[in-house]
C-alpha cells in the first residue's frame, strides 16, 4: 500500500500504481498536512496583504489585487484560459501518471488545495477516468500550464475523458457517476496547473522503457558478436576496472554473462584475428555511456516525483513564497542527454547490422548463401539507416532554446515538454532498430551451427525463430520485422 504525501515514489511504484498492481491511500498524516495548509491559504486570502496567485492576478497581472468574492472565478478562469494545447492526445498512461504525480505533490502540504479536490482526482485515477490532454503547447515554465489545464478541466465539468478508447465529454461522465463539478477556491487553480508533471510523466515512461532497451541492446550486441565470431576479450573484468565508469563496468559484466559457456565462442578462441571493429569491441564504452545517462535522469526524476513544483509555496498563514520550483530545466537538460544516449544505442546497432552483411569470417554476403537471384537481408539495413538519421535529427536539445512568454514575466523557459516527447520518439525508433539487428544476428548464428551459444542467447534465438524462420529464399520481410518489433515492445526477450 502506497501512502500519498508520506511514502517515497519510485519509477517502479508509479508503473505499479498505473497498472493497478499497487494500491494507494490517503492516510491521516497526509490529510492533516493538506487541511493545515488549506487553513493557511484561507487566512491569507481573507487578509489585505497581496500574495501572488491567492488574491492577485497571474503572470504580468500579478500587480492586480483580487477581492475575496472574485477568488473562485479567478481560479476557474485560470484553467479555462490556459487549456490551449494542440496536437494529438498523449497516451492515456501518461495522463494517469501525471495525475498520480500531482496528487503526491499536493499531499505534501505546501500547495493549499482542499482535500475534496484531491479526493476527486483520486476518484478519476481509481476509476480509469483519464482526461484527454493534447501533446503540444507547454514551454516547461511555469511548469506545464497547458497540459495540466487540460488534465484538470474535468474537475470543472469541462474538457474530455478517455473511456476505453472513446473520447467522452467530461460533463457526461460526471453525470453518469452522480458527481457535481467542483468550484475551485483560492490558490487551487494555480496548485493544479503549476508544476512539471507533463515533463515528469514523459521522463518516467521513457526511463521505464530505456532500462529494458539498454539490457536488450547488450543481448543484440552479444548475439551479433556470436554471429560474427568476434572476440570476448574486450569484456574482461580487469580491463574495465582501470576505467571504472559505472555503466561500462555493468555492461562488460553483462556481456560476460551473455557469453557464458558459449561453445561457439570457444570454437574460435585461438584464431588469428587481432581485434574487432569498434561497434563490437566498444560495446561497454558506448552502451555503458548510455547507461550512465539513464542513471543520471533516473536520479533527477526520482527527486522530482517526490518534490513540490507548484507556485506559490505556502509556508505559514502569513508567508507564501512565489519562487520557481515549477521551472522544468532540471529535467529538460537531463532528458536531452538521455535522448542523445538512447539514439547512440541505435547508431551502434546499425553498424553491427552492417558488419553482418559484409560476408566476412565465414558469413555469406547479405546473410544468404544464394545471393544473386536472392538479395537476402540487404534492404532492412536501409531502414535502420533511415531510423538512425531520424533519431539524429531529434537530438537537437530543446532545453538550449528559450522564447519569452507572458509579456516577459516568464522570460526564460525550459522547453522540457518537447525534450520529454522527443526522448520517447527516439526510444520508439530504437525498438525498430534493435528488432532488425536481432533478425540479422539470428540469421548469422545459423551459419555457426552446430555450435551452441550461451543458454540465455539460445533462448532468445528460439524466441526469434518462433516468429521468424531462417531466411532460405527471398520473401516479404515486412511481417518478420513487425513480428520482431512486437516482441521488443512487449518485452518478450530475456535480458537477465
């Protein structure tokens, strides 16, 4: 049981909550923190002191004080006017993760929102009522204003929900469940739409996927080396102890595990080849560097998912600080780094696929022994080349850019929402690139029989062969590629 506002969130816990495998609760400690902070907001709202977002306008209108009787309309107008997102809806899972992270932040007792608002959001989460959120429109400071506004419009009876795969007006769903729209009070609109939950949700979903793809990339590399009859010596423990990057050491250890008891590897232990191309012997350095980027983003995302990122932050019944905890830069820069790191997994995978086509060291050209009439596996590498270049074009760091908004009040923004979206686009392309390398590597291994690979690689080879038979004569490869992509996206391959 996870206690909002009390326990610490992790990526694993968020995925479990999202999938319904971990129950959550608002315990008495969190409820007390929420209620205590709400009382502070009400004290400020009824005072004569101007406090941003509680009894003033927003952005460049922060110098306009609002009377207590206008407070509710002010907060509702905030959501309505900021819901200006465009483009396709984000994945429903992302909407759910955004709500989970927002509830956890609100329950820490610095946002001043009423308990009944949090309880309504929890009702949406628990009943899979997932708001429709457009993917474009956030500049990443004051957090993710546009997407968060869309996320919480249904509280007001506005906006739309996903119900299964159908988009339904929020007012219809509230009516179905006998729920009245909530009338927001002082500070509540700001508490809902200030924050980095859109950026954070993309980081979380990307990190969860990246971890599997990092492991799978090692499997791909190992199977390609087996098919190429490459050397295992570049993965010796002693070599990596003298350049002790965490990711490098971990990858080298995994490669040793993936070659364990391989008869094929043992069969050419005394060959005359001195060294392999970089894309094979430098796997620990390249895959390892990508792992280091993964660790960095994971660390920052874990801090963020347990942080309070709205504004102002309520410290007492006389003090609410208008700061910058909503600014997405800490995640934006790391997301750009992780995007580059993910793209590199595709760059090096494409090179390994190319090597397997060259016809060296006992492999036939294009991985077919009937070349000429048959083109074999010539063309899928064109696809990996295209995907690799597409990923390169996606590696421009949005966090390096900033366009002032809000009449200059918000004069430096993170663009982290774009960083998060591009990170996941790149990972989607890595699915496809690694799937094609696995197809090539499995074919190359066929020319090394009857020698066997390690137990884990043999199991993965069989997973491939259950869906994609050995290529004997030319055939349409589209179905083979799509079958392997499906195996990758469903995480069917054994990576540990």
